[in-house]
C-alpha cells in the first residue's frame, strides 16, 4: 500500500515538484563564510536559503495535486496552508535550499501534528538535478535525543552557513486560526471600515473579508519593525555527497518512515 502511494505521488506530483525546485532552489554554490562570518541581510538570506511549500491535496476522485504555494520563507518559520480548493489535504511538500532533502525535526513534528498521510521534500542533488523524497509514517512514534544531532553523517559538510533567521510575517490563514473575532477587531480594526456594536460583531465582518480576499492589508505589515528572530546555522553538503547521505538518512529514519527518493 505504501509503495502504491509513493508511485502515485511521484507520478501525479512529480512535474509540480520539479517546477517548484527549478524555480526556487539555486544550484549548489559555496558561500565561503569566514569563521566569524554570517549572513544577516534579509534579501541575501532569502536568496540563498529560501524555501517554498504547498499542501498536497486529494480531489474527490483521489487524484493528488498541489494546493496554494506559500511565499518564500526560511526554515522552521515557514507555514503551509491547510486549505485545498477541491477535496482535502493529505500531505505537504516543501523545498530545501541546500543539498539533501532529509527531514528536520520540525518537518517531522509538523507533519505528525497535521495528521498528514505523507510528506515530501524537494531539492537538488548530483549535477544539480531536481530530486524529491517522500516519507510515509510507519505508525511508530518518532523520537530523537534532543541533546544529540538528529543525523550523524559519515562525512563532514562542505561548509556551515551562519545566518539570521527572522521571524516570519503573519499570513491571513494563520491569524484567522489564532485570533477570535474580538482579537481581529483589536488587531486589525484600524484597517477595515466595518460597522458593529461590539468587537465580536466587527471582528466577524473582518474575518469574512479576510476569508474572501485571502490576504491581509499591506498597511498591517508596515507596522512591524522586523527585528524578531535568532541566529541559526545550517550545514551545506556538496552535490557529490548528496546521494550517499540520503541513503544514510533513509536508514536513520527507517523505523519511522517508508521513504523513497527519485530524480524528477
């Protein structure tokens, strides 16, 4: 059953995976940071380390397709929509900017919390060719020692990239999920001309507008100073290392996931 789902995923989603990878994942390049170097320019961080993602949806006939693609973002702060135009969400896909499409701990936890049937990650491997791997949970609860690296690869990275991971901007779907109607009136009331006797009434009208437009007013983002975030570090491996390390990652995860990777 799992192999059948993997075959279906690559057959029906492979072209969409390839398109997103070719558009958003840059060919391998050494940044060449010095020991005390770092990447903190927001445009530079997005250029080198951006990711995009989308829900994997199943229509009423069970055919798989990608839903709305999220705006480029960086790492653990990325959010993928849970909405599908037709049918329902069954999984998710996102890109990795560096060589290697093994899942991070946040990737695994997010998929589990969303009750996804499977998830896929895309990037580039040998000769910078587009490559994707899909992961189907075996049912065993994933565990990793928080005090040890999740992967203990046999090869050293080509370099480590230190960068400033800024807090992601809120999106419409996220705010609708976490805010009550009264909260929406308090947070966004200045940007909408709606009438109502109570915060709940005004907030309900604001919610309806946001659901219809699927976006927040540009003025809302102008109020953010963009100062939130933290320093982070990612290991960057060469394309020649990619296939070998993918096999090591698959072996590490074999108790928890049925996994397969393919060039697209």
